[in-house]
C-alpha cells in the first residue's frame, strides 16, 4: 500500500484513513477493527478487518489479522476460494512485515508496481460525520469470570434486550449473526467483540458499530467497556444528533450496570430489565 494518511478523526474510533476510506469502528487495548464504507452503485460486501496483539509470554507476542466480508457478490464457489487464497497470501505478507518492524528491523522500499491504485467510486454517503460514545464501568470480579458471565454474543438477551438467538454462525465466531438488529460479529479478541448492523435496502447507512470489551484492572477487578461508533450525519441537525447521543447513553450505560450486577453474582430485577428510553 502507499502512504497512509488520516482524512478525518483524531486516531481513535471514528477515524477515517486514506486507504479505501477505512473507518476505525472498534478499538480495544491491543486491537482495532476497521470497516470499508459502502459506495455508490456497488454491492456492499461488509468488508472488515481486525488486527490484534496477544501476549504469549513476557518476551513473545502473537499478531493476528482477521478479515470478514460477505462473498455473496462473487460468482461461484471457485471464485470465492480464489478470493480467499489471494487475501490470505496478502495478509500473510502484511503480518511478516509487521513482525520485521516489531522486532526492530527495516523493510525494503516498495516497488512501484506493488502499490495498489486508489478506489475512485464515490461513497454512498460522502458527507459522513462519525460520532463515538465510549462508556465504562468497574466490576469487582476477575476478567475471566466477567467475560464468562456476560461476554457471550447473545448474553445481551439477558442484560440488554428481551431475548437473543443466533440466526447463523456459531457463538464467539466472526461472522455470527444474532436476531437483535441482525447484528454481525465483525471483530473479536479474547475478551472483546465488535459488531455491526448490515446495510438495509432504504435510507442512508449509519455504519453503526458496537464494541464490548472486558479489560483486567488488577486485584481481581475488571473494567467493562462499551463503545459505540456511528455516522450521525443521518440526523437532520445538531439538536437531533445530541438527542441521539443522550438516548444511546441512557440505554447502554444501563446495560453496563446490568452486566456489572450479573458479573458480580447478582440477579436482575424487573426494573433492571426495563429500557430507560425508546430505542
């Protein structure tokens, strides 16, 4: 790839980089997930990638790069297989380069022929305005216990909405789809997952993403984090955008309190399960 520039944002969730206008839609302590936004007159393939670093020992780290895309737009199984193999080879090369750099080495200059030309097809929504809402709560329980109790993809049916079931895929796997919003897991680490809601047939796509993360705090405590990223340009004015943020905050902060209660061994009451706002 050519030179990397940030075209919007501050480096955290909601930041847009010059490479394919990719948006940082999820971020944990040692990972990030990006998405490619839909473009005009182009089938949307839900392209996402997640780069994660996991400590194996005080001296070694595993780098993982996972990609997700909906390959329905490809012609047949042979074409899909060829596409997967090509992407695997490309990502394997990136990982080798990252390993060289992380271990203190240097990469040779890129040959001109290896730099991919930019995509010029206009974005479906060229006037994006990404908003982020980071929320967190401290739980008096170790991270393993917290994640085992509230970290499964459909646990939201207990601490959030009324019910949840998987439509496709398996629990804890990238690509799994649940009934709530038809949300898809697009990124995952040991103690986190990032999801999105797919493109609908009508209206501007809000690129709504959520990331749930459990981060060890030490002394048997954990920080639960819930971060939302979405395109607020779908709202007509600043007052509507503020109302949207306030609505999300009321709803998802209550979810975090419910998660904390369950993770600490409590039981939710009827009041806990009532949504504080319409959503």
